[in-house]
C-alpha cells in the first residue's frame, strides 16, 4: 500500500562538551591548558530519491536522530563530529516543519536539503587561556541539537496523469501502454493508490477514480487530487459504456476546479475508452459531444493492437509537445 503522507520526529546531534585538560611536559610542573573543544553534532538532511514507496518503511520509526559530537580531549584535540543523518524521501515530497511552518519541496532526484542543524561543540579550557588567565578552568557544554516534527506529503510528479471516473479504463490503459501492473476489475475504486508506468521515458500516473463530491472529501478522490497538481498533462478517460458522456466528463472537471482552479488550466486530452463495447455510431456521437469542450480527442480499445498503436502515436506527439513548452 502506498503511504503518501506521514509525520516524523527528527533531532540533530548534540554538540560535544569542551574539557579541562593540562599539558604535561617533561621537567615542567605546569605547561598550560590543553583541553580541546567538543565536536559538532550531526545535521539532519532530506534527500530526494525515485522511490515512491519509501515512506512505508518509516511507519515504525518513532524518531530520527543524528549522531552526537564527541567530547574534547587532551593535547588540544577536538572531539569527533557526530554523524549526520539523511532521510530518504520520494521525489515530489513537500516537507513542512511543524515547529517553524517552513516548507521545503523535493522536486529532483538527488536533491538534498538541510532540515536541522547539529549543535555546536563546547569550548575546552584552552579556548579561554590568555595573558591574564594562564590557568583557565572554564569550559562549556555543547549546544543541544535542534528537534522538530515534520509533515511529509507526497505529490507525484508525472508527465501525464490518467484521470476519470471509476471504471473509465485508466488502469487497463496504463498497463497496455507501459507494462505496469495496476490491478483491474469491474467495480468502482479498483485503484486504491496511484500507479506509475514508463512510456518511452515519460512517466504516466494512473490517478485513482474520482467521484462527484471528491473535492469536498467524499470517497477516495480527495486523498489523490493532490497528485494531479504536479502532472503536466491530463489524460481524461471517459468510458463509452457511460450513458451520459457529457455528464461523466463534466463531473471530473467540476471536481478539479473545486479542489484547485489551476488544475482546469492544465493541458488536457480526452480519451474515449472501450470502443470494442459500442458501435461506430456511438463512438462518433460521443466524439462530437466531447469536442464541444476539447478538440484534442482520441479513442481506444486496449484489445485492438491497431488502436493501441494509434494512441501510442497520439500520446508521443502530445508529450513531446509538452516537453518543448517546458523549455
């Protein structure tokens, strides 16, 4: 099961203590202060990785901790710096520091951001020596590391997102185009989590079926509407089995606009699915209906190799055009 939102606690390392030490040299009763400073505590970083399932691995972890800095040593030796910690998060994650309210976005594979700074090491007594303080006994403890709770919200990044009502044929189309392994069955809400597939280097996401009222929290749709925000192109699937093609189309468009008005401004293509279940007259009638809203329309039967070849060319042209627009 895809985990796309979690809360985690994290703490950077404490700085090590500065120490009081004395330098001892042969035949000298006193040779001066030599207590070293403590090491710096480890930092906490977030690193973006191409693994949308990585959040599931963190469900049993109560707190992420970086290493503490080591205490100072004699002969002016500084303590060892604490080991920093990198928390691997999926590309597309929005990280919110619930303590400060700051937001961080991880949009590129390998991107690293610092979440928490490790505590500074304390000063040893050598730090305090001077002409008027030849035998310092002062020293300081290291600073305690920062701690905070973070909300991690995954918003998928995809070149194209398949949207539509349940049973619109999105999962079947994704499987046919990309050899993905999305579950398919003839009942609503078959897809309970987004599925991704690779289409000649382009990422296509199957967004779980929305229903009327999804933007207000009804059904499963509200949970996944967030994933459409970072999708470059919407591939709106409408099943030719639906009795009212126009209504099926408009329901989804209304939910997108109600959730975020920017979503309806994204480039969209309409894909009429399941052409093998109706006659040519019904296909033409449905095409004429949806062309009133969008001229970019095609149709598909995943059981017809010629139809799959046609839509592959259609999508390749569409995605290449979108890539040029991004430059």
